[in-house]
């Protein structure tokens, strides 16, 4: 499976670089799997947090690269000047290391293993999941992604992923171009999400609907785009997946990128709640209105989040490389 990195066409960016030889494409990562953090996370959807928390593993690098990404330190690196980027934060891990992290999260009481932003690292992650299962890991694996995967890449996950949490960020190509340089995102993400729904339905006939949770982050000032997402969900996925509406958009100080520069307003929030009612989307999740920067992690810290939100894996992340 590692051959898929050379030349790399794992995602729609189609870079064609030789990641096995150390080259990097848009996602900024070679074939070496790197992890930005591993924590017990209590800020995910209630059904995923349960009582023990979600065992969340943040993968370094990203194939979408949203300008407003809250995890930019590990997904894109820290900006230096206009264009230059430092390498994103993270620690190189082998499949065995990945398996050990999963076991440690399990021992800390995790309800599941939640892999965040791994679309550009699917071959390595499949090896890691296989190694974890070999060591006796029985927790469900979650795929928590931007939804910017090809169907061929998703096919590689079919036997290994139990629950999908794809974003549906926008259906507007102009917004997709402006904030993540991917005008094809709307077509790609809806195709990927329908594929996830299909794979999950075939895998587990019981509670299949609860195993695809489509996340949408409401962007302040872009409510029309949110309405389009809600309409798409109501027409295409409502009976087969759950919606999770997120209000935690946080402007990032000192980032020189195009991004909404304010939090979501109360009026905007109320409008979206009315649309949920109008479209009879009455199951799923909706965050309360968030207006502080509690959701802005700092991956330079041992615990990137507040202690209420997460507990880090102890031994692996005392320093970043
Ligand atoms: S996974 Fe990375 S290198 Fe490969 S095609 Fe996508 S962005 Fe390019």
C-alpha cells in the first residue's frame, strides 16, 4: 500500500510527488506518518465522548489546508512571512508506535479511536490500525476528516473504519476556492460523503445512520452557504446520516490569511436554528453558541486544549519534532 505515495495521487490535489523519496506535495508530508497530539477529548459529539472521552489522534499535515483552520500549527505549520511555512508540528511514528498510542488511549478509558485529518496518510494509518488490532484493540475507529478524499482512497478504509465524521464545509465553489484553494471541494466532498454512507450501510445494518455524522461549521457572514448545506443534507442524507452543526468558528489572531474576522452572531445562530426547524432536521447535534477562544488549541503545549476539554497521552508528546 505504501506504493500509493509514489507518485502520490491519494487525493484530488493529484500532486504526483514521490513521498517515499521524501518529497512533499500540497499536504506537506512525506510518507512518514507524524502525529501532532493524542488526547482523550471531551469536546466531540456526546455520543462519541460517552463517559470515557474520545481517544483522539491528530495527524500532522492536511490535504485541504483551510485558511481558518484552528489546528493550523499541526495541519499547515506556522507562517513566517507571506508565503513561507515552517514544517507543521508533529512527531514521526511507526505503525507499532501508532498501535501503542491506541492501546494507551484505550487504557485511559477512551470510548473509541478518533483519527483526525488523516486523508493524506491513509496507507500508513491502515498499517497502524492493523497493528493496533493485532495487539488486541477492539475499540471502534473513527474517521474524522474534511471530506476531501477520493472514492479509491476511501475504499482502502472500508474494512478498518467503523464511524465516519466528514465535514461538509460548503457547496459553494467560490468559497471553497477562497478559503481552501479547492473549487472542486463541493463535488468531491458530497461524493465522498455518499460513499461513506454507502460503505457504512453495507458494513453494519444496525444503527448505520448514527455511524456517519456530517459536520458543518457555520462561517460568520456566510449563512447562505450554510443554508445550501442544510438543503443538501435534507435532500440527500437525512435518513441515512446525522448532522452536527458547529458554531465554534474562531478568528485566529495574526494569521495573514483570508478568513471571517468575527465570531458567529446570536442573530445568525437563531436563523440557522429556524432553518433546522423548517427543514425538519430534528435529530443530530448542534453546538450552543460559542463566542470565546476556548476552542483554539495550542499544539506547542503538552495539553493543546484546556484541561476540561482534554487529557493528553503522557509519554509521547513531551516534545515536538
Ligand atoms: S495526499 Fe498530499 S501529496 Fe498526495 S495528492 Fe494529496 S495533497 Fe498531494
